[in-house]
C-alpha cells in the first residue's frame, strides 16, 4: 500500500464492483488506536456529522486494499488490518437510495492506525477526530451500518 499512496483520491465508478443482486460493494475500516481506546472519525462530505472511512471496492484491488486506500484518501492514515468484521447490509430505506447513492453492501475491517499523515488527498474536505466508544456511538447513531461495524470491533467500551 505504501508505494502506491497518492495525493489524489480515486473518482468515478468505472471500476466499481457490484454484488450479484446489484448492490455497490463498499469497503471500510474501523480505525482504532493501538490501545483500542479510541476510534478515528472523519467528517462526512455529504452531510454534517462524523463517519468512519469507507468507499467503493474497485476491480483492480482486493477488499482489504480498498479499505486501506479509503483510510488513506479520507483520513490520511496508514493502518494494518487486524481482522475482518464481516458484511453489513444496507440500512437506508428505498426512498433514501438514489442513483448517486445506490444500495450498498458494506465490508468492514478493524485496523490499527500505525501512522497519521499531516497531508492527505481529502484533507481540505475532512477533519478527523479521535473519539471514545461513547462519543463515537452518539455520532454514528444516524448511520446504523457504521454503528454496527463499531460494535463489532474490540474498542474498549
């Protein structure tokens, strides 16, 4: 991953992977500090609020590579994958799903942040914040799939 780190975020969906039932496959991380006491949240670009790094899994990468790429692009972190947190189905209602935000199937990984960079591809769009479990639980309440990923992690509660 380190050799391919770019200061440009990938854009477009021409390499996007989809499930057999048409869901957009999304890879993400629950980025924890080494002590597992805090999770790194990032500002959402679409809405006010905080989220965890995630994005489309593309055809030229493995799912873990996609998750680590998203962590780099959105949060400016280098992380090692601890383990697979499994798949989490879409929770939005059909009215909330659009062409710009199609139905998704999420694959999350718990990771340990090994480095935070000062500059990263989306640094002008996103702030980042180390939150406790209680803080993160409150801020992720509007996104049940992200809260589920957090709850599957080993963060100290």
